[in-house]
C-alpha cells in the first residue's frame, strides 16, 4: 500500500510564531525603554541567535512561563560586547543587528556558521559606512566582519536597489538613533513587518508607496521608544508547507489558525490559487498591527503556471515549497527572476533543481528562471535528498515525501530547528489514516 493511499491530512492546526516578526519583536524590545513582554515568540535556533547576541550587548532577556521578557536600554543603549557576536545560520539576525549596533559607540565583531559566512553582507554594510560606521569585511563581502559604530551618524538618503527587507530593516533600526532625517528609498517594496511594528510602537515616520512599486520611508531620529507588549502572529511561511501538503495529498482538508495574513507574505496563496488550489482565507482581526486569520486548504488538482519576477520579493521564502507544488502539477511551471535564491541558507535554485531531478522530476535553470515539469501522480521515492543543511529545503522535501511510494531519504533533517522545531510534531498531528 502506498503512503498516499494510507494517509491524508485532516484537522486544525496552530503553528509557531512568525520568524521575521519574532526577530523584530526582540530587537525592538531591546531598543525600547522598559519591559516588553513577547507572546508566541518563535523558539527556533535563528531566534535564539538574536537573543544570545542581544544579551552580549547588555540586554536582559528572560523566559517566563507564557512569554519572553526583554528589558530594553533605549535606542542608543547597547554595551560594548566582550566577545564576537555569533549569528549562527541567521541572515536576519546578522543583517538587522548590523544596523542596530552601527549607531551605538561600540566595536562589534560578527561571526556565523559556514552557510552564513558564504552569504553577501556588503549589501547592508556599505550603506552603514555611508553614514559613518567603520566596517571591515572578510574578502570585502563576508563574515567575519567588524563594525565600529558611531554616535554621530549622518542623516542621509539611501537608495536600495536589491529587493531585500533585511537591508531596509537594518537601515530603519540604525535611523532610530540618528539625529535628523533618514530617507530610505526601496526601488521595489519588500516585506513590511518593520514598518508595521514601528507603527504599533508609536515610532512616527512617513511612508509613501508609489504606483511603480517604489517605496519611500522618512524617519526623524533620535527616537525614544516606550515599551509595549508584542503578540507574534503565526508564521505564514511555515503554514505554506502544510498548505502544499494538503493540496497534493488526496482527501485532505486542513485549517491553520491565527496565521499572519500580511499581504507581503501570502502571495504564495494567490499563486497556488492560480494553479487551481482550493484555499479559503478568513481574516479574523489584528495582532500587534498584523492582520491574522485562518487558512483552509483542500486537496486540489494543480496545473502549471508562469510566476512573474515582479512578485519574487513576496515569495522569497516560499519558492522551495512552491517548487514541490509545481512538481505535482500538470505541465511545465516557470518561476522567473530567482537570482536572490542563490544567496539564501543554501543556493536554493541549485538545491531545488538537484533534488527534484533526483526524484525524477525534469527541471531546468535558464539564467535566473526555473522550469519544472510536473506530474500529478505519486513518485517512486526511496532516493537521497541533500538538504544542503537548509531548513526550507528539508521541510519542502519532507512534504514531497508524502507523495512518494517509499519515503525520501533526506540528509540532516535536524536543520529544520532553524525555523520550525515543531514541524514534524505538527505534521504528525494532522496526518490521519485515509
Ligand atoms: C527576512 C527577509 C527575507 C527572507 C528572510 C527573512 C526578514 O530576506 O528571505 O527569511 O525577516 O526581513 P530578504 O528580504 O533580505 O531577501
């Protein structure tokens, strides 16, 4: 008997807190004055990296029975760390914190694991250098790097050409302790959790959204942020794994609750609906400024589509799981403009391509576009999958394994702890015999 004959997904699920919001909640708690209680904080390896670094910068962060308590020192209140700051595997930890420390008069060395040490950092640090921080990078782009922060950072206009929420957020955090007007222009608007949390914390700034996709943010520092408790909505990128699992497993019907329905994060649902997915979203309210609600998903016959490069910044973490949906859709799906995928926890363009090929799914990379020739029947399975120690690759292929006659043999599943330690527990809870 095959797995897909034995199993279907059924039931209701509450998943862990959003990774992007969790990083920002802890960092903004540290930059506030007073105590911030954070509820539903994601307790994954990446978030623990942010917590550890902030503790090295003199911030007290404690876990209580139902929340985390951050005692902030204000926007210029970091202490000189005694040792190198280790961001582990986390791009968001490192890039956001470069900005936060760069306007404090301290000297910091940042290090990271092997993967993080191969990811480009000058995209952020060159902007910080413009306002007066002194930065030294290994081979001009990589960790380890050192930042000598400045209390007299210049109020400047910055133009960001790469669509990256991390670059924008790093500058926004720096601007909190810059005297005068900092203007940030994004050529292409990206995820907006930092803006939403700033507004929630009464940090006043101007925002203009242009019709051509550009965005302008004007901050007037320095700011004194008064602490306010933060409730973290559940992670839509984690929800995406179960969404696709239910879509490709016959007879499935699941509901995921209290998910962050921020528009810059759920473009994958629009894409899946275009592929024929039966997904219903119900908005249910707001949580610390973010729209939340439930996602209901039923098994659906998927068909291939072309995904434009214009929405790439809003799908950036979902391409691996969308590739699994495409692998189970009839026809050839084209995903355009995936250059940024090469700079994630692994070279995700390559990780997706190699692993789908070893499952017998024909794929091709043409420049920055990915072509996937899907099939809507169960795969043989039993083949090896290299997770490349990348959490989203490991979870995506764990989902494809549900549609294999014999399970896929995925290397280092432990890397899932980077973003979603409860992944297997949650998957088990909705996996029912058919
Ligand atoms: C993130 C932004 C994205 C995303 C990452 C989290 C954030 O990166 O890939 O997982 O929290 O700002 P970029 O927008 O920098 O590509």
